[in-house]
C-alpha cells in the first residue's frame, strides 16, 4: 500500500508541475501579446507579475487559474509524500 501511495504522490508532483509550468508559460505569452516590455519586466522583475495580473485580469485569469491549480496538485503530492515518510 505504501508503494502505491508513493507512486501516486510522484504522479501528483509531476502532473502538478507540468500544469503549473503550462500556466506560467501561458501567462508569459499573454504578457508578450500585450507588449514586449511587459514580458521583459515580468521575467526580470517578479513583483511586476502582480501588477500585470491585476491590470490585465481578463486575459490573465485563465493562465493564473491554471498555475494555481497546478500548484495545488503539486502540493498535495508533496504533503502525501511527506505523510508516507513520517
């Protein structure tokens, strides 16, 4: 049973990471579509991401939701793995 939970948690971690990465790249693509300077600022100055998210909510809500969903799945996998090894 422990072996199955271990592989399940690894699956959550990998799939959550892929989903979060997809959301992040889509977010950066939306920044690029808006203006090249937004992309450069979002990559080099992380607080600008929050400004871009709030000022362009209509185009960033789907990528942001995808990132959050992926991170939740990833954290579930981490907590599950942590619970196995305690």
